[in-house]
């Protein structure tokens, strides 16, 4: 998927997630921040897609995010996707506000894109904040993060349209800036 739309956390929550990344790194588990060949911020992905009219997507997103005030996110659980990449993540409680924004983003951009990632479609979303990729030793993750308490209480304050995997931002949106 060459494009993604991601929500970003307030500074305090971002700092907590970065401390978790650092703890994983210190325990020999490369965090998402350490693995990327570019700057990565803690985020919650809303969708990803292959191709599309990026200018039209950015315009559609500007309207959606301008109409949305920052809203609470609660990162409540440590989880693992049991896939070959085996990401470690913080599960995000799928609140009415998050699901409303997710559906609004989907509906706004769907006419302008091709092949949206199936696991980010409405009614299929498992919202999460990735901590690490390629993890096979789950016990080591628990040891590394044993000093942290959940939930991480956050606010979604901004969003970006990104070209991935490079992480190149194409457009940034402040929630409620309209």
C-alpha cells in the first residue's frame, strides 16, 4: 500500500509511547521507531490504499478533519498480530468517536482511491498503535514493558496523509481547524 492516513496523539501520550519504544529497544527488541529509515511518530492508522487522486484525497480529508474536534483515544491493551511480521501493538478502544471519524474518512476518500486495505475497512478495523515489528519472543516484550501501566490516555489531535513506506507526509491536518 503506497498511501496511508494516520491519526497522531497529543504530546503527553506520544511521549509515553516513545518511552515504550525505548524500553523495547533497550531489551533488544527493535521498536517501530528504531526500524524505520525515516522519522516515525506514534500513530493510529485509519486506512491505506494503493493508488488514487492524492490531491482529491487531501481535499476530502481537509473537510473531514476540520469538522472534527480533537477526541479521546484510550490505548488499553498490549496485543500481537500473529502474522509473519508479528507486530506488537497497543490496542485502541474502538469508541463511537473513533469509529465515526474512521467511517467519515473512508467515505470521503473511497471515491478517489483504488484498492483500500481490507483490514482498515469499516466494520473490519482493529485500531492499534504499533510498537514493534518482527517479534517472535512475546515473553521478552512483556519483560521490556513490565514497568508500564495501561491505559495510555490520549487525544487524537492531528492526522496525515502519507506516502508509505517512506513515511513522506503529503498533507497534515489539525483536528477542528475549520
